[in-house]
C-alpha cells in the first residue's frame, strides 16, 4: 500500500467515482489510476467499489471504512508536510545556482540582492556557463537550481518551471546603415549582413537558426560569444550586426549603439528554473523561487514539485500568465 494509492482512492471519491475526472484532478492518466486501484484492492483482498460494467457504481461497506481511514492518513501526511515546511525555514545553508551569463548579468542581480538581505547567512554560489555546461553541473549534482532558456532536452531529470518570456533585438552601431533604415526589418535584410550573436547550443535546435532556415536563408554568423558584453564590444568594432536578448540592452548603450525591434522575426524565448525531482526544497530555496518569480505561490511550487513528469508540470502551469522581460522602461527600442 502506498500514499499514491490512497491519494488516488480519495481522488476517485471526491470526483464522484468518475475515474476520468479523478485523473484530470490529479494530473495523471486514467489507466494509471485504474491500475493503482486494482493493485490496492488486490493487496487488501476486498472490493472498495461496486461496479457496473467498467464504471464504478458505488462504495462498498468495506470501502467506506478504508476511505475514512485513508482520509485521516492523508491529513496527517499534510500535517507532517506543513511541519517540515515550517522547520525548513532555516537561516543558514548553501544555495548553488547554475545559469547563463545573460541571466547572471542582467536579470538575477536584483533577485540575489533581495535574497542576500533576507538570508545573510546563506552562502550563495553562482556558476555561469552554456546550456551544456549547466547540464553537466546538474548531472554531477553540483547545483540546486539551473536557470536557462530553451535546451530543455538536456534537463530531463529536472522539474522545470517556466519563469518569463523574452524577445531578441537587433543592435547596431549608430553609424550603421540599418540604424538609418525606415522600413521594417526583415530576416532577408538581416541575412545580407555579417551577424554577431550568442554561442549556439551543441545539442538541440537553435530557434535563431530555425527562423532563418524556415525562410530558406543561410545567415553568415561571423562571431559568437556567451557574454552579451563581449558581443557589444565587437559590435562597436563594426564587426557585424548583433542579435541579443532584449534585457541585455542598457541605458549606457544608447550612446553609440541603436536597438532595432526584432519581434516577429524570431520565436519568443522562455526562461525556466529547474531543480531535481527528488530535491526537498528548503525554506530559503522556496523563497528564492518566489523572489525570482512572484507569480508563483508556495502552494503552486510545491504542487508542481510533487508531479512525476515534466508533461504533468507543463499541464499544471499551462494557464499561468508569464511576464515578458524586455528592455528597461527608460530604454527605447526603435520600430
């Protein structure tokens, strides 16, 4: 007998004996619930439900007693979880995060500052790298959280929470011909210039490359780097046209660079935070997620963490409206 079987049992009862509805309620499959119910009845040696064909028609007397005790057990489990949650609000420990340069440089500083003020005795380790390097740290169990964009196929063992969306922008020196262009920017036009952008993932498909290939274009990428500051340095050397994350364009860049709106040219990108499915989130870990993604409640995070597959997590958060990260409010992107 397992807690899962008891949760499925109560889920069936609370769904009016409708196994399909119970499966939707519990973010699992109908065959999975039916299998667990059969195993529970076989182990107990009794039928918990009266049946009419393949449907459940009622609760047997023995089933009523089992259900009553199952509810008590699950209430105590919830109590233990709540107790653990309260005890987990430690003020000391270590939080290790692996992320990309863009996240570390342009998005996380304010989050980390707020976290450090709240937890001054928690040691924070920040590792920067490509998606492949982050995946290696995860595989070696060297980090608690991974924060990146795309490349989800590299992180099959993590629970991935989508945090926000972002778009690419095109950045050029102010004396560049595109800076004086009045017509809307197109991929065909962009493909005629040498391009400078981020390092491509070795595994998986690049949405940057796919945007061009979908229009049978073969762009000339002359320089790649994982650091947006390095990319902007080479733009200032007239090495090419830059394609960057919108949040990498700062106030000081206005002095000699110009940002051109590239929305619609490239797919929208989603940044996610991931943690191992078997990881118990300590209190300060939960608080970090809430600081990074205020649109997630603690209850939502814990429910998502309890799900067994990323498909179930994706279904669970599908109705959540994610914010869109862009340039700062006082930064202007030219249309």
